C-alpha cells in the first residue's frame, strides 16, 4: 500500500520543478494539512478553464493571511479509477482505498501563488531575494515578470515595473526530496541524485488566474 501510494504520488507531481516554500506550505502537503495550518481562513474551490481533472485550485483568504493565496493541488484519484477500471493493476484493493480518499486526504500541493493586499515595491523584493535571474513578458504576453530561478520564485509586475502584483512559488528538487523522505521514507527515481530531476518551469507558465477583488 505504501509503495503503491508512493509511486502514484511521484507520478502525478513529477512535473513540478523549483521553489521556496511560502507560509510553510510544502510539497506533498494534503488539503487537510493546509486547512489545519490556516484554521481561520476561507477556502473556496475554483474552476479555472485551464484545469484538467487532476488539477484542483483553491483560493484562500481571511484569517492571518495578508491578501489571497491560490494553491494548486494535484488529484491522483482519476488515474487510480482508470487503473481499477482497466483491471490490470497489481493491487486493486490498495487502489480502491486510494480512489476512495476524501479531498482532504487525496489532494497534494503543487504550487502556490500569493496576491498581496497591497502591491509590493520591486526594490523591497529585490532587497530580500537579490537581483533576478530573468525577466520579460509572461506566456500570455500581458504580464511583465522577474524570476529568481534558483529559488523557484516568479514576481508578476505592474505596467510601470515598480510594483509586484503577485508572486508564484514552485518547489525545488531539494524540497521535494525532503518531502518524499519525510512522508514515504524513500525517493522516486526522478529525484535521486544524478537523475536530472525536473526542468525549471518557465516563468510565465503558471496558469493565468484573476485575483479576487
């Protein structure tokens, strides 16, 4: 059971690449664990048009949060159900248990976006993280960005490039290794030393999400 869950979760999050944790939200954290970390926060499930059946986006506001958090979770249950339907899995009983998990158990963090209540000054962000590694227009061609690739941070800017409107955080290979060791006691092949890991996501690749008012 543990081995099956380990490799199933490894498969669904392997596209995630580089980042620094935000407010203690870690890779592989479940929705239930994130809820417990922010007990006074409002969680609203969103339905962006870019999300497929394995991607679940929540908006977090209120409580101790300064602004809005958008957290993308990965849901492995659709794949488990397909394997069950195919009937070729080695351990159908274990798959059935995984497929029957609640949202709080099954959903696992992939990335975090922070939309501060008041835009941040670019100079303050640079003072904290140092000079950016790259910059330009996001994939949609509408947003200017600065990225700190080693930290897995992308800041989306105002038109005058003086303010940071939102910040995206994805997870580093080291953070992912720590998460797998902590939760499962072993590493998937793609995270083992020398395996090359995942490629850093393009700075503008984070799906577009309209911030809450």
